[in-house]
């Protein structure tokens, strides 16, 4: 929760590569100290250090991926990132499963925690060879390096290629006004000085995409998976490896399947499809769990258990194919370049809050309301559907530089923002760079007017105070 904001500031000021390297160092140190812990106090301190590292990596890597990708295949690139994410989850799960029967109690928990340093070592030693974000380079007056990187990652284009020249032009239009007080994290949170850019709105939209994701029921389904498999008649050992098999099959291949839809359907249609399907799955799961517990017929209860257990596979597939990728991707796309990492920190903050709350509350909910937990999460999915449809504009197929035009209307409604986007683009003759410059000019002029009024008021108050002091002095004399 706190590492993400430090990481956002660091990534925007010192670059994506340095931020990821620093996060890897924190992660390695945290993992090593956790594995070597001699007391609960040492373990908690190590956990904090590791958490800061996770905050850095989670906050900086997704925007970096988005900044390197093209508009038409940004979703596919992002889906591949989350495929690798689930491969990591699967490796972690099977390591835990593999050491579960080891007779050495200390080894059972020390080895998995120590193993987390292995991928972090790989990151720390190879990140230097990766291309820096061209958008960050231009924002920091390293134009030629940015052009070199863009030309390379766009397929060894010539520096005079029209498509490359147009992309650089859009980047420069956005970066011109990067050093502005609206870009301070506190002002971003409340949208101060951002005017028609509406950075505060985007901050809370990023936050709530992750809240919708975490309260969609994924943690409830996975937390309860062992019980679902037991109801189906599986032994404890079989329930454990079935949970691992579910994560392997649905997690890895579900995120791979997301590559087929994320750029075809778009972000919004993917989320709407996912939330709608999850409502049906959660209601079926709740009904089968309740019926299984209410019946005295063991054979019938077992069959109902199989139904509820199969919902776990279906839910996880829907979640990975339609929900997790667009929810994380959307929050990287909607920010201006100069604050993309800081802005994305609000999404990671939302993810951290959602993870913490659901981890804490779901066991309590399952114990007290049982199958009602799934009904509650189905209702959260129902609430998410109109929120996404009416408030979140589609970002699919748009360059990162034109996103500012999508949020220029004072209204929250998608339709109003789309009309304003079309109006500004028409006024600029269809030139995105010109429309961006005009938008920033209007925002800067508005911010300057506010500052001028504040200075005038301060000067007036100062003059009044000096007049009052002079009057008092004269009276005393």
C-alpha cells in the first residue's frame, strides 16, 4: 500500500529500469530475511521490506509494458505478462505442495520463502539489457535515445519513417507541460490544478478497477476451493493437488486465451462479459453448496459437490480470460506520460487494499454466512456492470497520448466524454498532437488564472494587514 506510491514517484523521476532494479533488491533482501528469520519480529520486518519491493515491481512494470507496446496490440502484450504471472503462481503453488510432506518443519516454510529470491535475481541481473521507456526518455530531455528505442522496438524503422515521426510528435506534445504542480501525488489524488485533465477522477477510477477485481469473488472461490473439492468426495491430498491443477490449467491457459479477446473485444466489453458470467457462476455455486449441505443423501451431496467444484474451474477461466488483464491494463493506459507510474500507483493501492480486506474478511464470511458469501460477491459483480458501462470509456486501439482527450468532459458519463473527444479532434483537424497541445494550454491557462487570483487575494490581505497595523500604530502614538 505504501511502497506503490514511493515506487510511482521513483519510476517517474528516475526511470523504469532503475525502479524495477531497486524493487528487485528490496524483494531479494525481504525474501532472504524471511527465510532466515529467527523470531516473529524479524519476520515482520522482512515482510515489510519484501512488500516494498513488490510495490515497486507491481507499480512500474505494467506501465513500462504499456509504454513499449503499440496501440493495436497493447492488450496482447499485457495478457502475456499475466500469463507469466500465473506461471509464477503455479510454480509457487507446486513448490508448497512438494515440500508439504517434508519431515523438516523448518524447511517447509524457509525453502519456499528463500526461492522467491531466484526470479528476483534474474530480474536484477538482466534489467540493464532491457529498453528504457521512450516516453520517459522524452519526458527527461533524452529525445535521441527515445527515438532510437522506438525505432528498434517498432521493427528497426528508419528515423524518418512517417509513423515513427508522428508517434514522437504525439509524445512531445504531451511531455511539454510535464513539470507542473498538478503532477504531485497529493494534487493527483484530489484533482487539484488538473482542470479538464481530471487527474483526480482517473486516480479513483484506477483504484476502483482493482476494487471491482478483488471483490468479484476470486479470493472467495480460491479460498474455499479445498472445501469444494472435499464436498465432491475428494481426499485432502487429492483436494490439494486439484487446486494446483486448477490454477495451472485455468490460470495459465485462461490468461493465454485473453490474448484472443482483449484487443478484439476491447477492455470494456471484456470486463462486462466477465462480470456478467461470474454472476451466473457464483449463483450456481451458492445454490449447489446450499443444496449439498441440506440433503441427507450422501450420493446426492457428492454429485452437488462435483457441480460446485466445477464452478471453481469455470470461474477461474472467466476471471483470467476477461477480468484480470483489462482491469490491470486499463489503469496503465489512462494516465498522462509524465505521471503514469504515479497514477498507476493508485491502482496498486486499490489492489493492496482489496487483497488485504478480502484475505481478512472472507474466512469470517464463509464461517458465518457460508454459501451466502458467494451470493454477496455475485451482487458486487452486478454493481460493477453498470459502473463500467456508464463511467469507463473504451481505450482499446487508442495511443497513450490521446487518452487525455477521453477525460476532458466535466461529466462522468462515457457518452459525454466521447462527444467532447470528437469535438476537440474535429477542431484540431483530426491531428491528435494539436488537440493535446490545445488541451494542455487551456489547462495551464486555467491553473495560472487560479494562481493569479490567489496572489491577488494574498496581496490584498497583506495590504489590509499593513493598513491596520499603521492605523493601530498611529492611535498608540
